[in-house]
C-alpha cells in the first residue's frame, strides 16, 4: 500500500527537524562544501555531523561526492534552498506578529 502524500510530507519535515541538519542545509545553500568546512562552521563532533549528513543523504536531500580523500556535500535540488528561504519568511512574519502583540500587551500593562 503506497504511503499517503500527507504522511510522506510529515516524514520529510521530520527529517528536517534537527537543528544540525537545518544548519547544514543553510551552509550548503551557497554551494557545495567539504565536510571539513561544515565542521568548522558547526560546533559538533565529527561523528555526530557524519550521522546527521547520513540522515540527509538517505532522505535524498543532499548528495555527496568524493574529491580525492575529501567528501563534498551539496543540496540535491534548489527547491531545498527555496524551502529554507520560505521558512525564514514565515518565521519573520510570525515573530513580527509576536513583537506587535508584546508591544500591545506592554502598552495595556501601563493602564
């Protein structure tokens, strides 16, 4: 029995649901990077980064290629980068709305 689309979407977002994975995707937004550069940017043990990269690779979100002894990762599709931009825009709007609510609450607190 095929997986319903809503289940596949939930699984996809679950895969993205880790801060290190999101940070990796943000770093790969500008282009492919070797593992050593990812390690320099993310304060994490190499084994933990490897585990998170493996999850992203198995899900087809990133691809890996070998250049000599160096493994280079990149986003599998540009849509992943577009999704991160959309998430940032949504969060910006949500946080702006919360800021407006906070300002309103503060203003009412003085009455």
